[in-house]
C-alpha cells in the first residue's frame, strides 16, 4: 500500500513527527492505565494483592525484555511493517484485556500488550532522528516527547471517568480507538524503506539480557512481599539477574555481531545520557503510580477526580515543552538542571503533605512535577544522540528506552516498598501508644472511651495515619533522587558551534 505522504515533500518530516508522537503516546497510555482500577479488578477476579500485581508486573517485564529486540528487527524488516504489526497486536491485546474473566487471562493479555508495545517508542524515535537535521532535533524531540508524557495523563483521565461510570473493563477499551488512529497514521505516512542487510540474531546475547532483565524486574516487584533476601525466591532471582548480565557482557565483548553493540557506549554523551534517562525514568512515573492508591484509599477520591489530578500534571508538561521550544540557544545543561531541580522541589513539597491534604495542594504538586518532566525529557533525548553515529541509532534507541523502563519499574517497586514497609513500622509504633497504660490517655481520662471504641475503626484510622507517613517517606526519597542526579549534568560535553 502506498503512503499518502512521500519523503520528497517538504512537509514529510512533520507528518513523520506527528505519527511518531501519536504512536508513542499510544504506548505510553498503556503504562499506568491499569493502576487506577487494580482494586476493582482484584475484587472482580477474587485475587489477592500479590496476585493482582502481576497485571502491572507482567506488562513491565514483557516491555523491558522486547524493547532491545526492536533494534535487530529493523535490520531485517521495514520499520513500517513492524509498526503496523505492533499497533495491530496492541489493539487486539487491549480488547482481550477488557474481555478477560480470570486473573490468568488478563495477565496473559497484559504481557501481550507489553510485547507488541515494546517496539513502538524506539522505532518512533528512530524515525524522528532520521527525518530531522541536527539543528532541528531539539524541537522535534520536544514535540515527540509529548507522546511519552501525555499518554499516562490522557489514559487515566478518560479511563477514570469511563471506569467509574461503566466498568473497569472500559479503561482498556479506551485504548482501542487511539490504536486505530495510530494504525491509520502509520499506513498513511511511514514510507517503505529498503532494509540494509539482515544480520542474524545473537540468541545468546538476547536470551542472557532477557533473563537478566526479567529476573531483575520480578525481584524488584516481589521483593517487599517476600521480605527481600530472607526469601529463597529473591536470592534465586538476584542470582539469575547477575549471571544473565555477566553472560551478556562477556558474550558481547567476544562476539563479532553481538545483540547490542557495546561500541555505542564509547560515545560519552550517549553514556551520560543513559544515566540521566535512568534517573528520569525513576522520577517520571512514580507520582502517577503512588497518587491513585494514596488518594483513593486514604482520602476516598473517586477515579474521575484522580484522573483529573493526573491530567493537571499534563498542563505542567505542556508548559515545559513550550519553554523548550523557545530556548534553542540556551545551553541544554541549564535546562536539564532546572528540570531535575524542579522535580526535586516538587518531591520536597509533596513530603510536607498530611492526611488532610487538599485538592489544590495535590494539583499544585502535580503541575510543578509535570513542568520538571517537560523541561528534562527533550534536552536529555537530544544530548544522548547528538554525537552518536547514525548507524547505531536502531540499537541505541532500543537501549535508551530499555534503561528508562528499568529505571521506572525499579523506582516504582522501591517507592511502593518504602510506603508498605514504613507504613508497617509506623503502625507498630503508633499502635503501641494506644494502650490503657499510656499515661497521656489516663491523664486525659480517656481510658473508658478507649474501651468503648470500635476496634475496627481504630485500626483503620491507625493504618491510614501510618500509611500516610510511608507516603511522605517515599516523596522524600523521590526528592533526594532528583537532587542526586543534578551533578551528572556536568559530565555532558557540549560541542562548540562554528
């Protein structure tokens, strides 16, 4: 099928940019859309908290494993064909997510979403990098970055309203019309390009990396519930991750055609960019994963209001992108500095919340955090590929998104573990104070009242207060991570313009 736009037209690159942005947004919508309905799915399927978490974990693991696979696919199959197949598979798997009636069915469908969605961001970024000259890449990356940031904002906003009015299944059906729009855009715009060579797949490198990433993701996700290294499962997962990574590195250094060419790490800016994007991934999605249970369980907010709060974050992101569009002559290191600094300030502000936090406080924190994300993403993306040879763009973009996914899933798991662990610790500390032996209670003549209290209500209130302290600790950790990433900015080397 011929495209409606050809690469000889002056407007071609802008159509490519619009298509790549929309395709990336489709993938990004899938990242956090399930988090707003986990409690509803848990009740509908009679699953435990540990079991229902696989709805999120399965998707993250599948995405992380198959993201580097996109680089090899581009050496054998046209990007246009890969994108069509991936978007179509993503649509079908989204429908099956909504049709699922058991835990096994929805986990398998979510894994399929991750498999088909994994190639979308790296291949879209490859298209944009190839279509735009170096001097316009900063603007192009800013616009393309909207897809990555707006997806997790649009999906919870629309899905939250539909899930509240209809059923949890509609949060997945929300993805279907966006999927068909993306499919039409790919068919209409992305050109057919001849494939240069067809290298054989390095199965040893791929399987070693896949095993390492999968084991690492599962260990992070299940570590707190398994008491970390007190569990044999965690020890085995850690061992598999280390062994797989060792085999991958050793094989890549000795193989003539490795799965990921390690020569890309000789580029200083690319390596520093990967470190920064790892920190960016740690900071990017954590508030969107932490806020829904915080607002729903501790404040009783409905899904529609939670979606609205996440949508406000998008306003801040748009503002950041708008600023980027007019800072082409400014040293990108300055922009990145302010991006991480603003995220650190937002984390510190969120750490001042208490159980009576208002809607305006939460909305303001989301707005500021979104601004920091909008200022950070485009310049980091540009710097990472500024000095890298074009022949490495395929595997380099795959590694770029793999590192970002690992950073996101790692810090999400750590943050949730902090909330649960510190919540439990504080519950024990606060609960120990509620006793007839407490002199403060006796002094205020509250002993009789304490005996008449409904134990269930008292326990629930203690749990709310304890979890709130856990969330505050998680926000403090978020702020520290943002601050600690700032010194890395000075490792970036800026080329002098002639």
